[in-house]
């Protein structure tokens, strides 16, 4: 297959889409046509729908050069979101890049579970452990105007992206980003009692990492993915530690691997939580476990 950037032929939008779709398909990229469109729209700095009104329009030399670089990176299985620099989550665009986990559709179920637990108008303070790109804390703050979120993460890259996203979505006054592991930064921030805790923690088993798609195994940060031999090292610490932070009746919600749901539900029970519930995502997979601290 001839590289379009290496010839002097006229390469229209339609022709480059056809070439890129075939090239990415050969290299094992799923949804190659969709990804070709997204890459070309990014290279041309236009909306994806504009490609169809410009099918016979030739690419400029600059657009061809940009597209060639993007396609090369994607053929090496670098995630599409890292190339375009953004990913949609809960109807909003978030900046992402190397060093932060790319938001997944199944995590939107975690948002839904939390919104059922957070009052619509009353003020509430909650914590997110492991904020990554900031998509969870930012979305919750946008959906609940009286909510304050204290969010923690150990990654400097996460701090950079999350700060950008909280500013972009105008919630930086209600989302406090704290550097550090787990709940440790909360004491220095003067946080004593919370109405809720949310986390999408690392939960991949150590022996699973090498078997994941190259986009994940070779590019996304292992720190945000792997948590011990069974994937539950951090979760085992967070659940009992959360008890003293939650006010009576306070809640906790966590995303995890469907195979871990029953085990995590049992861990909540062992720490004295009540109303332990397992929630399925849109694919019918057990994805979220929520629980409440008993009221006094």
C-alpha cells in the first residue's frame, strides 16, 4: 500500500480515508474507519462531519504531513486519545495524554451511581481517590452545583491534566486537587468528615498486564492500572481506612473488574458497611460496588 505522503499524487479526503482505513486494519486496529475519520479531522482541524462535505477536497501539504505522523503513531498502537489529546466522557471533552488513564465508557456508570447518592441541591463534601485526568471529580462537580470534591493522586502528570480539565469546565473553585497517596493528603487539607468517597482505583492483576491490548499495556500508566497479585491491594486498604473519614450514613462507591465484585462487596461487609450493592454497567457487567457507613 503506497504511503500517501511519499508521493506527489493528489490525495483527497476520500482517498486518504480509504488508505488509512486499510492501513490501520492491517495493523490490528479495531474500528479502523472511525479512527481514520477522527485522525483526519484532527489533522485538518475540523469537525468529523465536515469530512463528508469535503470528500473531493485535496489535503494541503501540511495536513498530509500531520496525518502521516498521526497514522504512524496509531499504527504503533499508541492510543487514539493520546494522539488527539482528548476523550469524551459523560458528554464533555477532557484533555488527556501520556501519564493518565484514558476515561472509559463503563466509568460513566460510576458517575450515575454517585449522582444517586449525592443530593441535588444540598451542600456536600466528598473525596475522590486517584483522580487521573480529573474526569470523575470534574463531572460530579458539574452535575451537582453544591458539591465540593477533595481529590488525591500521586502522579504529577495527573495533576497537570486534572488541573487543566477543572479549569476548562469551570469547577476549580469546588474541586481541590491534592498530591499524595490515598487519603493521606486530606489531613493537611483540614478534611475531617466526608459525605462520600468515590474511586476508580487500579485493579488489574500483575499477571494480566502483559495480556492487555498494546494501547493499554505499552502506553497507559501501570501505576493507574495494576494493584498487586489479585488487583485488590489498594482496595483492601481504602475500604477500612474510609470508615473514620465518612460521617454516619456516608457512602463509598468504587469501580472494579466484574470478577472482583463479590469479593469487594464482602470487604465492605467486613468493615461494617451496610446497604452493599453491586451495580452493572451498560454492558451488563458487574462494575461498581457501593456501600454506606451505618448511621448513629
